[in-house]
C-alpha cells in the first residue's frame, strides 16, 4: 500500500515534469567517445545538442561507466591548454546547435570503471534544466577520433519525444 | 672658423659614440642574442626519465633518430589524444625507411598518475613508434625546463572538480638526429606539415 502510494507520487511528479518539458524538444546528434587505455581513469564524450524551439541548458550528466561525469571545456591560451569545468551549464538555443567537440566543450567521464573499447558503446544520461533527463548511446571510436564515424551518427538521435 | 669645425667634429664624434653605445647595450640585452650565444635555440637539453617499458632513459635516446617530442598527461581526455593522433597520422604517412628513422616521445607532466604501466597502455593506443616517458616530479620538472614546456597542477578544490587537472603547453617539438631543436608545431597541426619537415630534415 505504501509502495503504491509512493509510485503514485512518483508518477505524478514525472507527469508534471513531462508537461513542463513538452514545449521544446532536445535532440542529440553524432555522439562519440574515444577508446581509453586499459588503466585510464578519464574519458570524454562529444556530441551536438540542438533544440527545436526556445532554449534550454545542459546542467550535468551521468553514466554507469564512470564514477562522476562533469561538463568541461578547454581554453587554449598561448599554446597552453587549460581544462576547466563549465560554470552554470551549457546553453542550447534554437537555431544554433551547440557543439561539444575535441578542443572545446566536452562531457568529462572521471573515474572510469572499465576501459572504453573501440567498437563498443555506453549509455549516458544528459540532464537538462527544462527537458529533464535525455538518454544517449555513445559509440566508442579510436583513441584520437576527431569526429563521429559515418554510419554511427544516427545512433545518437536520443529521442526525447513528447 | 677652424675652431668651429673642431667643435662640430667633436659633437659629431660624441653623438656617434653615444649612439654606438646605445646600440651595443640594446643588442646585449635583446633575448635573440642570448639564444644565439648558445649557437642554437635553447629548446631541448638534458633529461633523465623512465620509458613506458620501465627502462631508464636520458637525452641520448634522441641521438640517431628524428624525434617528435610532446609534453602531456594520460588523464587528459581531449587535447593530448588529439595531438597524439596527429603525431600517429604523421608517422603513418612515412615510408618504412623514414619511420625506422623517426620516433615520438610523449613526456608525462603528471608523475602522480602516469606510472610506467599507465603510460604503456596509453601510448600503445596510438602508435608503436610513440614512447611514453615519465619519472619523479623532480625529473619531470627538469625535463620541462630543458624544453621550456609549461605545466601546472590545478587542485580539485581550485578547479571545482572531483579530481585534479593539469594545465600544460601543447607543443610538438621536432628534434634532429643530434637531439637539437628544429621546429615547434602547435596544437592541432596538420600531420602533413610534420611529415614535410621530417623529410626536409632527413634530406638536409
């Protein structure tokens, strides 16, 4: 009975979130990651985020393959690379896709539980301010891949259909 | 009249001496002269490190081969893999003969995390001709000074992350068979440009 009541509350909350997010749709395209060394503790995921109307903000992410997932960016100043966490999330605005790509914004996987192997893929859950959770499947490519491989891009249309 | 010529002459002479002295002092002070004083640009020099197979190495491993030298860290998820991939692509473009004559060195600036075993797994991902080098914090500090490479540990608290990060210069140095500096390539360089310079040095 108690479980039923709790389920009811959770469902109601989910329904509210659903309604709240129903105006705009986030789409994630061309996600990819890079193969890591056997003992690697860190990895990164890259992708393009779009929204069909209005604006939203990527606030964070989580994945079963890593202990923590953070939003990072790279600043190159006079040949010096400085990686830093992104303050306040990554904005996504209609009409201007936000690219997370090598050398710039990326989703940093810290404390990898197992090496990321080329040819495999892993689940990643993006958390948006308005859209809520958006699941993505991230294919693992070569260790220095610069862009998603052709034929893998369609994997990423992580539908957050309302 | 004669007197006037004398004074004019003296003034000209004094001005010449003064200008000459300024030029001489300026030349002494210019950084370019300091570098020329060593006979070559002051990038590269002595180091004592351990390679990814656990072998102790010094600057002597540069002798007899062309080397691409890069300072980075294996925890780096983005900049270092990109540059190592570009180095690997350049190595792949070389003929077997050229490749036998060329190596790449990935020097860690993160001794805390980059153990020999960690580096072995990491450089092996990219190309068999890439050697990983690590060492004690003092050895790594000395090596970065030789190459004028910059690095700085940013603590987790300072960065606001769950683990510490490393700031580092992302340059690829090309060294000749004598271990002398030839050229530096910036982050994201076209592999073809490195190949062109490797060939130029080999032909040289």
